[in-house]
C-alpha cells in the first residue's frame, strides 16, 4: 500500500528488455520491499516463457573444455536418462557380441592364418636346409641350424674332426641359411601387426553391429538437435577406440592392463581396470546443469547467501592418488544459471559483504554470460587440474534490495553501478491517512492476520492498529508502510489475547502488546526518569528561574525512542557580542546544534543590535550532559533562556520547550514531538500533575501529534497543556507571563515587556562598555 511510485518503477524495470535495466529497490528493512517486488515478478514470470535447460557434455577433442548444450525445458533431464539407458545397454550388448560363435570363428581364422604363414615359411626354410644337408632344430634358445650326416644331426665332435675345407663349406651354408631365417623372423612382426589390424577391424565391425542400432535409436529421439547427433557420433568413435574396456574376458582384461601401462598408469589389479572402465563410461553421461522440467514460466530466485561460488557456480574436485582432479560431471550451477531467463533477487548488503561476489555479478551482467571460474585458480591460491567450461549466455533481471544510503553510496562511488542498475524503486516510509487508505489499511491488517494464522481481530482492535500506524509514522495525517513493525504488533497482540483465553483479539490486547514493548525496551528510560525523580539529574517542574529552562531531547536505544527533559541555562555578562556554546567548545556538540546556536545569535543581533554594538557575552549549556548533543530542536529553548537572562525575567519551570528557531524568530518543526511531550509528562505525572504544567511545541508540529491515551486524557481534564507557538515572542510570553512587546515606528518597545527589558539591559551593558573605553580624567579636569 502507498507505494505507487515504487510500483511503477518495478513494472518499468520488468518490462524493459534492454541491457542494464536491472532494479534496485531501496528503502528501510521491513518496509515490504521483498514482498512487493516478488508479487510483481510473480505476475510477470507466470506469463513468461519457461527458460531452456543447460547441460555440459564431455569434449572428446578438448577434455578440459566441456561443451555447453542448450535444450528446451525438460529435455535435458530426458537426455540424461536416455544416455544412462544407452550406456547400460552398451555394457550388455558389446560383450555379448564378442562372445558369439561367429566372432570367435572369424578371430580364430585370423589367428590360424597368422600361424599358417609362420609355419609355411619355416617349412620352406627347413626344406632348403635339408637339401643342403643342414637340419633346422627347435631349442630352448629358439631355432638353430646343425650339419647332417646320413640323415642324422652330426655330433659336435664329429664336426670338429672334419677337414677344415669341409667345415668351412658347411659353415658357409649355415650362415646363408641363418640369413634366410633372419628374413623370416623380420616378417613375423609385420604378419602379427597385420593380424592385429585384422582383429581390430573385426572387433570394430562386430561392435558396430552391436552399438549402431542402439545409437541410431537414440539419434531418432533427438534428430532435431545437431549438437546431440554430433555428440553421439563422438561417443560411437570413442567406444570403438576403447572396445577393450567393454569386454569381460581374460584376454581383454590383459589388453586393458597393457593399455593402462602404455599410458604410464599402474594396472596391477582388475579393480583398477574396472575403475578405468567406469571413468570411460562417465564421459558418455550428461551433466544437467539447469533442469527446468518442473518450471512453469520464468524462475524467481532469492539467494540469501550470495557468495562468489553461489552466484556463478563452481567446479568441484575429487582426491585421487593424492591429487585433486575434476571432470565435466563435477560442474555445479550457481543462482545466475538457475535464474537465467527469469529474475534473481539479492540483498545488496549481503552481496557486498562477500569477497569478489559483486565483481563476479558485475562481470556477468556486463558480458551477458556466466563463466564458471575457480576463485582459487584466479588468485593462484591452488594448483590443480581444472576445467574451462563453455560460458552460458545470460538473460535475466537482477533485483537488489537495500537501504537508501547504500544505494546512494553505490551510485556515487561505483562507476559501473549506474550502467547496470538503471531503475530505482524508492519505497515510501509512510502514506496519506485518508478515509480510503484507512479502509485499505484495515484490509491489509486482515490479510496479515490470515497469512500469519492469527486470531480474528475485533473492529476496535483494527482501529487501534490503524491509529498506531499513524503513531509509528509520527504524523496524525500519515500511516506507516513499515509492514514488519505492524506484523510484529499483530503477532504480539494475538499472544496477549491467547494469554487471556480470548478467541478474538480486542483493542485492549493491542494496547497490552504496546505496553509490553515499552516495558521490555524501557529500562534506560526508566533509569533516567528515576534519576530525575531522585534529583540526581536536576529538573524543576514548579516555580520560576532566571536564565533556566527545560529543554526536551529524544533518545533512541535500538528501535525504542523516548523523550527526556534537560535543564538548559544561560548566563550573560559584559563582552563583545559573543554567544558561547559550551557544548561546542568542549567538542560535545554536533554541527547541527552549533548551527542552531549561531542562528539564535543572529536573531539576537538582528533584533537588538541594529542601533548599537552588541555589548555582551553569553554562555549556553546543557546542564548535566555527559554525552554528545546534536540537533537544533533546543535552539528555541536556548533563546528563551538567553532572553530571560538578559531581561532578568524568570521563566516558568512547569513548562518545557522544544522547537528550532530561525533568524527571524519563527519557531520551526522538529522531530520526535510525541516522545518529547510524553517524556516531560511522565516526570510531571510522577511528581503530581498540578494543572499548570505543559509543553511548548512548534505549531507546525500539531499535525504530528499522536500521543498516548493517558496524555490525551490529562490534556482533556486540564491537568496538562500543550501550547503550539509560531514565534519566539509567543513562547517568551507564555514562559515569562509578560507580553513580548512589539516595536513602534521608532523601534521602541512598550515598558513592562520582555523586549523592553532586554533592550534596557543591553543599553546598560553598552554604556558600561563605553565608559570603560573612555580615557581616564585627571584631577585638573583634563583628559589624561
């Protein structure tokens, strides 16, 4: 309620689809910013299209650079399930294909062909050797040649007994045969390689027969998406490249271990082979980063802990063999991914408190993409195997919630803020209190009661809530829009109704809740009032005193405000027209208070020193003030004390004063008027109301009066009085009992008026100053 300006800003930000038109909702905490913004976002999100799913796939060409895949909402989950099914079917189909009799027969034929070539070459070599009288023998060290005699191998002793010429002839024939054997041996690896190639081709042919129908079936389901078809082709090629990990026989396990060893890994157990197989299978899975299958319309996400990782996502790592490693399946989404295509709500203060979070958000909004980066990698704090995933295009509205001061600081000090958050929704603290708004306020109370599951409120209780809403606003013509305060009051009133066993919350329960709040938070107020009543702090509420007045201050402890009277005194003496602010001199007065003192000095000089020098010095002080003093609400009280000291006219101590003053003597509005009146009333009531006590307030503050019922009753019974004044002259007349007096055309004031007495006192001081300034006169009458 009462947020038309903010509502228009929110609507504008929602419907402008240009870059940089993000929203900053500014206003005090508890003003309902989140609720209001969320309601408007919910309406817009319901009519918006559901954003797509985002997945990450393994990149077979560049494993460190996972591929991002955009799919219609819900299809990412379907693809992941389909790929899981495909992997399980491949696990089962491929080993079965390699166990078939046809495959075993064809593989045996390849092996037999290899063996046949070997045997054939050796038999041919053996025949040639036999023709030359040489035998080819198989020994423990391999094949060897030996001379023959009469069809038998010649013993070494017999060979040595042969003539030298014959031995040399035999050795020459053996050497020639040895060269032939070496040529055969050199052909064996080539034949083996040809055999392995044939086996590999056979394996791929058999595997293709098993996997192609399964992959083609998957392709048919995603035929409209070229990226998926391309990825399935890459999976097929990778499976054919690593067929050994899909087989389960001993030979294939041996091949697995050989492959691992070639990669420089240890492969001493079947468990390690199985781990490698699982790692390969994992590459064919789908990492669904954002699943919008259950989303209806655009998402609205509120992140209450906006860290760098929670915003842009993270890459997790696993410890293996003493090292941290990662893969595409360990990429996790951030809120920017989940809110992509919709709306993201963040608390500005929480965002700025998180290291690098603001910079990460700003970079993503400027680039219009989310790039998942490890903060440790960026800062070179860790050195691990990491990834560089494809960035995700970003299209969303960001809403920051924060207080006004934070918004203005960001706008002033952050160069990029104005470019990224072009729209400000400034939430009002209060609204007009007219008949229509009061009716809506009552309806709002009913809604809050229903939302919080409270007892029904009686009409008088609702009226008391509305009245207290004006009190919270500090204005009888306004109502607070700080919904948290109203909601807390409703809950506490419901509690007190429960303690009274009442099914309906009555007006007295609302008042009981307010009184309980005052009591819980009022310890400091009660101690200060006790100190005044025990005359530790000197405050008079009867009699009259010259140059002494009761000023009114307001203190705040947490969310509790209360008024406190302070004695203000003034002393005057012959001087050079100076008004000394003792609070300022001892650095206990704030700049606004010092300004107020200077203004009243300007008033004094303008009214009374237009014809002659201002020949006095005056001092002002808050008596028994042991803390800082600021604000100008005591400037009128200080002026009254000065006028009293100058005119030597006593002021009534049964009256207290609040209000600022300008150089023309007009009394101006101040804040906390209700608390100030009640603070002095409580002291007077404790000492006994005499009927002549009261408070002077600026007339412009009358509209702000929302007093406690006991104060209103005392005023109605003429036991306490509230005097609205417009000028200093009105106030001094009430305080002194003498008319202020108006100057005639000659600038003279009527006798027996305060202004006349002030003028006479200033004339005397001026004459004294002149007399002191004259040179002394000698005894002979001449000037010395």
